[in-house]
């Protein structure tokens, strides 16, 4: 059996890959693993369980709740709320674990289950591996240790979670949003109630799209992976900016008043300068991944902000932030982590702080985002190659060296083997798009030749 956990929990087609049986078993295993870690000693353990609006989330939630309660865990069902809300409530309520059912930006047939440890933190790889090991051990015949009578977990709805999360978000906003018109694209997802509510309470005049989830329309042509509707709505309503989330609202991308996209790198740049101005950017440092645009790195250097880069994945950004007590980090995709207010990416919080910066400065988002110039970036996926030899091929190293010499200090090359598919991703940045395409094309050919 291959590893069940990916970079963000266990995902697959609901009722095909991610079945009720698998979800129930993983939930029991998670309870047992955390019990071994000592979190359950001396008290009845508690779990916070939430989901996005996917239809499959209804039966998968039932499986999670059944698994946890059968393992002696009391369950607080918070219903449809964003992933960062479940993480926050896990910490705020002193729960022993949290469970979120969502496949994020994936299409509706998919779903996923992710676990949070005490405090609302994502599980380390070794804990995920232990959960898998325990699950597999019992799947193949070893019986669970099952409580009976008063030892079984109790289940109740926790509707107060909505207001607690909204209050938490409002407390993080440094200034009011009066005078701003904001279009919110909720991707028919988990933030469809929360985001409009909190933006309105913060003082913004809002227009909502993608805020009518029916269980089947999540991410369907809307949200952070489909920005055309948001761009059109911003122009139609003469809005100051637009905010787009994905299905579980841990991401935020934006659109300025002209309809131009503002990506995660630009959002990070705007927030970094705002936080430094408020003396909140510890060590004057921001954390991003190696996929961040070179223009972001150059802008931070110019502004006197240090940049620490990690492997691709918000979990690696978060690990670096926690280890060195940095306050801000994120990805180009819109996962932005503000560690003083969240233990994971929070799209609603990010959007609020971005809008607050526009309101506070009186400048347009277009003007604020111009602190960095996005260099043209070309990405080519080269399939059916031996990704394991990317770092050892002399032929490929020679081709990369030649490309780097051609680009000089105004460009960048990155070759990255996929973590899940037999392909290599070739990324090239250059001051000129034609040069970036030409260099990327030559490198893609070199990957095929060297690794094919």
C-alpha cells in the first residue's frame, strides 16, 4: 500500500478512493496515536470536526464522528466552516485534535480528511506515518481497544464556533474598512457565510459571488482557481478590490480595481511592509517557497526585508516560521500564514488584512502591489521521465548551468521533480517572456534527453 497521506491530508474521489470505511478507520487510528502521545491522559479527549459544503462531506463527517466517538472521544461538530476555523477552534477550545473534511480547490467529486493536533497545528510527517501504521495494523486483523458504556464518546453540535471565529478575525483587523467596496468570491465553499459576515462587520460595502453552495457547485468555475468571474464583477460594480477563496478558504488571491490579478507573492509583499510598519514583522523577515517569483525576492531586498525560502508546500513554510519565530510566510498560490493570528493559511484573514491596508493608506491595491514587478515565469511539465535522477544527471546539470549563465542575475531556473507523478517541472523566469519560453523549452528537451 502506498502512503495514504499526501502534502495536505488524505484525498481522493469520495466513495471510491476516500470511503466511509477508510475515513472511519483513520479517525480511530488518529485517536489512538494521539492518546499514545499523552494528550488523552487524565481527561476525556475532545475533537473539533468541520467540513466544507461538498455533498460527500455529509456521509464522511458521519464516518469521522462515528470513528472518534467509538474510540472514546467527545466530538464537537462545528458544521460547514473554513479549514483555518477548525484549526483555530481546536486551539481555542483546548481540544485534543481537529478534523477537517475538504479537498480544498479540487473539483466536487473529490474530498479529503486532514487532522490537526492539540493547539490547531498540522501533524508532522512522523505522526501521519504512525496513524497510517496503526490503521493498517487494525485493517489487517488486530482488534481495536474499544470503550463501552460511559466510556464511549459523546457528540454534540457546536454552533457557537461560527461567532467565535468571526470575533477572532475581527480582533485581528488593525483598522476599519469603511469606504471600501469589496467583491468576495467564495467558490461556493466553506467561507460562504463567514467571509461576507466578517467583511460587513469590519465596515466594508460588499458584493458576493459564488456564495450559494448546494453541495455540488464548489469550485465550479469560480474561486481562487477561476478568477474571470471576480474580475468581471469588480469592473461591473466599480469595486476597490476583489477577494477570491478556494473551497476550504485557506487561500486568498485578489483582483485590483482594474481587474488585474494580485497573486500570493504580491499579497505577501504588501502585508510584509504593512506589518513592518506596525512593528509586527519579527526579524524583518518573510518566508516563502522556492517557487516565489524572482520579482518578489528583488522587491524584498530593495525594501530591506529578509527572505527565507523553503521547499514547495505551506507546511514547510509553517515549519520554518515556527522554528525561527517568523510572523509572516506564504506561497504564490495564496496560502498566507500570519502566525500571530493563525496556525495555518487563512484566506479570510488574509483578505481582511489586505483590504485594511488599502483602507488605511488610501492607496489603490494596484499601487500597493506595484512594490514588486512580477518577472515573466514559464512552467513546463515534462512527463514520463525518471524524476529520481534530477539532481544526479551530469547532462542535465550542464544544461542548467548554460541556462543560468544566459539569464544572469535577471533570471532564474528551477527543476523540481513532482512528488506524486513521474514528471519533472521546469520553471524559468526572465526579464523577457520570449527568453523565458525559449530557455524553458530547451531545458524541457534536455530533461527528456537526460531522464527519458
